């Protein structure tokens, strides 16, 4: 089955019709690359782009990156050919299919069924290829909980801000920034929290959408920092200059990672017979208990997924 807890701090969008950008993407330190057959690919270019994507996946060179293809949404005439050509041609070298503009659970079920038929036909492991569901309009957000549970293949729930802003008639043309006149709070908070709650309730990852001002890395960090603070796992990146910022923003600070690991070690010791079988104990000036352990697991898990190494290690007190 699919494995939802892979690091996705930076999810790099790459036009499936551009061999140049595909080759460049192989060399970049993004956690995930998705080759796009939807908005980044002109209608006339889509048939050839499928072939380019299949060849790129089969050629390899992606290292540890998660390999994803974004197909067109189910309301178009391209979707079934996107899925069948890409998965039949390169399913063994593909981690997930991203489905845009998901509005109902049934759309996920339909993709799951098609993937299962292709996997059986081609002799692939059934269920290995994941699904990433992109929420881009009001109906999709209303149904996000059902979408998250529509298939065991679902790995991520993604916020698609541009189409979403258009779908609710938001008074703004700048994707990711607050709309003019909204001077208190965050206009996207409800959307982000709804996606996050659906993801966390069902052990999925929550991914924030793109920041289109690609030369404004400080702006990217600021907007990414909001979703990271809520608990999102990563964000789309549209340009190589955004990758390091995303990886840093969605990773714990080194001191926080070390502290989380130390809490886990100390709690394991103090709750053991050797440590006195205590339910709560002191770690320096801080009291730790079961709730502390759960919080530390989150930070430690993010750090481990990002490949972080400890620079400080707690040791039990001398007997």
C-alpha cells in the first residue's frame, strides 16, 4: 500500500512538456517532484508530454525524490488517457498520481479503481501507487473529510489557492497574499485548518499550495511560515530559489529537534523500572509527561523524515 509519511517539505512543480525543466529537476534538492500534465501544460502539448514524462520516469536519476505526476481533473477529456498512458508506461517508477480540483469522494474512488485495473493488468503491486488530492474550490473543501477517507491510496491533501480564490470570488489577484481590505487575521485560515484537520484525522499529509511571486523568497518564507506553524508538512515550490526556503521552513530547528529526541529518551528512561517507573519527571527545568512525549514525537518525526542528525544527546543520571 502507499506510504503517506515520506518527507514532502518541498514539492517542486515541473511542466511535463519541458525536457529542459525535467532534467534540471533531477539535480535539485526537492523532497518531491511532480511532473505536470495540467495547468503547466498547454492542451496541444499534453499528448506528447505524456510520452516525455514516461521516458523521464523510466530513465531514472531521481535519487530519493518522491515521483508524482499531476493529471488533468475528471471534468476534462484528458484524464483517463493521462492515467493510463503514464501508469502503464512508467508505473513501476511512479510513487503517486496527483488529482487536481477534487470535489467529491467519488472522484477519488474512480481514480483508485482505474489505478487498480492498470496495476492488475501490468502486474504491478496493487495499491502501491498513492493519490494526492488537490482541493481547489468550495465544494472540495466542504467534502474534504470524505475525500481524505475515499481510498487507502490517499497520501496528501493539497491546498490549491489560485483556483480556490477564483471559486469563492475572493477580491485579489495575488496568490498567497491577503486580499485587499482583509486587514485583521488570515483570510486563508479556515481553508488551511479544514484541510489540516481532515489530513490529521486520517493520517494524511497536508501540503500548502504555491506562492507565485517566485523572486520574492522573503515573501515565500513568510507565507510558508504560516502553514508550517499550523502543522502543514510542506509547500509547493515553483522555482529552484524556493526549495531551500521550503526545506528549512518545514523542518524543525536543530535545537528543537535535539530537544524532542532528548524528551523521548528521558521519558523512556524515567517510565522504566530503572528510572523509577514515573509518570512525570524533570528534564532540566522542564517537567515532562505523556503529553510531552506525544508533542516530541511530532518534532522528532519531522526531523527524522528530513534526515536531521542529533547534535546533543541526553544521558540518564548516574546511579
